[in-house]
C-alpha cells in the first residue's frame, strides 16, 4: 500500500462489490446498546446481519458484529449510522479484491477509530459477492 504514482489513473467505484460495517462494542458495558442498534438496522434496512463475536476475531481487536450490504444501500444506511451509532464505533469499508487496503486505507470510521491488525488480512483475494439479506425491514430509515 504505497502512494499512487504521478501518472496513475483514478480508481473507479466499479472495483467495489459491496460494503461491510463492523459495529464494535464492549460485551460488559455496551452490548445492550449494540443490540438495540442491530435491531434498528434490521427493522429499517435490507442487509445481512452477521454473527456476534464477543471476543477478538480476525483483524478486529474488539468484540463486534458485521453488517454486510449492497452498494445501493450505502446512501441511506451510512448517514443513518452516523446519526444513530450512539457511543459505538463503526468501521465501514468497501469490498474489493484487496481486503487489507479495504480495512486500513479506504474505510470510513463512525465514532472513534480503533486499532486493527492489518497483518491478518490478505493483500489480494477473490471479489466477495454481495450476500443475500437476512433482514425483512418493517420500518423506514
């Protein structure tokens, strides 16, 4: 992950297949807040809610769950998360063929940025296809 050469062309959004939002929480102190946010997301957005990880997993240094979502959901979901994250930190990253860059160089942080272990992420991977939503929204964003 180095700076782009002077003659480099800009990257296109076509590189992005989907997005992930990682919602971080403290199992002893903020799990209830994370549960409430997760319920609100599921009521309002067509997303895939991932499993709860009450311990460190992969590059994540804190308990978290993942919200996977299609590119088309970004303009509604991300601003909504900005307004409703409470005290929780959320990492929003694109899914391209470079997971390390996606998590460390090209993400957005909502709330406080947290440490990540980039060495646990590959520089290159197959393009992740969007997951089928496992929510059935009943409310508007």
